[in-house]
């Protein structure tokens, strides 16, 4: 297919030049026209244009189609009504030439071909969708045709956005209601937690007040139990000369060491400074010493009967001292070791052991009254002698059991 630059206006102009008033091309017969007639000239121009168009098509077409001859030429439009035009072109082109157009009253009307084709296109009855509109006009028309779809799409998008916004609003309202409920519950829990903390503090205060009473009540039973256990487990050649709690044992030991250190310091000062300062002779305290002693006296006598439960101390171990018969040199404390092992196995004590001599420094007062008696026994019994020992007996159970730790939550998480 190719477009022709030739138009029917040339035949209309030839008709006007012949001065046929009110005539039409159907009244003209091309075969009767002279060789120099304007109709013959227009027909020749049409022939030349057809040859040029065909030649241009053959040059652009593939070889398989460019060599094929023209089988038929179809004429349509208003200028094709010229009588003899089809026969004249048929002789020149050497191929059949026919008129193309709709039939009206049994006659082909080539001047109505374009109108008929446009009617078929407008009625959507044409097998080929062809249009003669310009490119920008066609795009504008397509956009106008799609405006309803665009409006529907925008409406659906707006409805979807509104629905999504409504769903989010409802979801937010539900979450806000839940959070409000949880917040009120947390406020109530906060009040309960503060009450629980207050109750817990009260319970701890009451328990701390009961601790000295419990410790004092258990002390007599523990002393009796320790005496019974020592009497049951000691050897035949062992005897005990001291039994006391660890606190009193250590307090007396510390006081003795401090007193001994003070005597040594006082003796050294007297030797180095024989001429004491005025006011310090015969043990007279100085002004600074008097001020310190006055402050300590005030602190000690301000509340002499005060005893805070939290500051109350109670012993968790007993100290026992005595003598055992001396055995061979490498088995000096064999009987004492058996005593310690038996005490560790009865379940009432925990880690009973012999107290080292360095930890007994300052408690020579325990064995001092028995030194002469031990010498008399050694003189009476010959080579048999006795050796002193000191053991520490911590209790397996405390006076007051510590609170049980809370059980861990399943999964390692706390709600």
C-alpha cells in the first residue's frame, strides 16, 4: 500500500476550464476528448503517478514480492466517475481496472467509498481498525475514552484508602482501649506494689525484732546439745576444760592482746621518756585524751539500754578446749582428730576443725589453772602426759534460716 499525491481536484479543475456550467464528471467521456484536452492531461498525470508509486514500492519491497506484476487497479472517489477513465488506465497499465464502492440501486457508487468506510469504522463493523485522524488527535481521543476508567480507578483508590484509614482507625481505637485498660491495671499494680513493699518492710522489721529472741531461746538448747555431743564423742583419755561461744572467745582474746600491746607500749615509753610532761605523770590523761574519752563516754551513756535488732549479733559456732593424752610424737592429736571426724559426721555441725595455735593467742587464761594439775598427773603417772587442744564447732543450721529465693519462671521470663 502506498499513498498517491494525485487528487480528484485536477479533474474538477479541467471540468471548470471546459466551462460546463452545472455539469459533472459523469457527463464527460474521456475517449471522446482531444489529445490536448485537460482531462487527457490529468489522466496522464494520474498514470505517471501510479507508475512512480509502483516503482517506488518495488524498490522498497523484498525481492520475492517486488517482481510480481500488478493484478488489478481499483478506482474510487468522486473523480472516478469520469467516463472512460477505467478503460483508459486499463490500456496504459495493462491490467484490469475496476470501480470500488458500495452498491446503491444495483449500481456501484465509487464516490461514496470513503463515506461508506467511515460509516463502517464508526459503527465498529469494519474488520480492520483504520483511522485517518492525526496522531495527537488519536491520542487525545484515546485519553478521552479512558477518562471514565480513570475516574472509576480514582474512585476505587479513594474507597480503598478510606477503607484502609477506617480499618487503621478502628485498630488504633482497639489498641488504645487495651492500653488504657493495661495502664489502669498497672496503676493498680503500682499501688499494690507499694503496699507490698510497705508490708514487706514491716515483716522484716518484726522478724528482725524476733531474731534476738529466737537466738537467745535457741542458745540454751544448743549449749545442752553441744555438751551432750562432746560427752558422747570424746575419748576415754580426753577431758574438756572450756566451752563457750565464738563471740565471747574472740572478744576476750582481742581484749587480752590489746592489753598486752598497751603494756608493752607503756613500758617502752617509760624507758625512752623518763621525764614525762606535766599533767601526764602517774597516768594523768592529757587534754586531748580527756576530750576523746568524754566523747566516747557520751556516746556510750546516751542510750545505755538501746539494743537495735539489726545490730544484734549471735554466735554460729562454739569453741571447746581441753586435754588429750599424749601419744607418740607423730600421733599427738590422733584422738582429737577422731573426735573432730565424729562431730562432722553427726549432721549437727559443719566443718569442725582444730583451731590453730595462732588463733588461740591471748586465751592462755583457759589452760593456766590446769598447768599445776597437769604436772601432778605427769608426776603420778610417770611418762604419761597430756597435751591441750582447741576445736571450733560451727553449727550446720543457723539460728534463723535465710528466706528461700524465688523460684525462676518457666521459659526464663518474668511477667
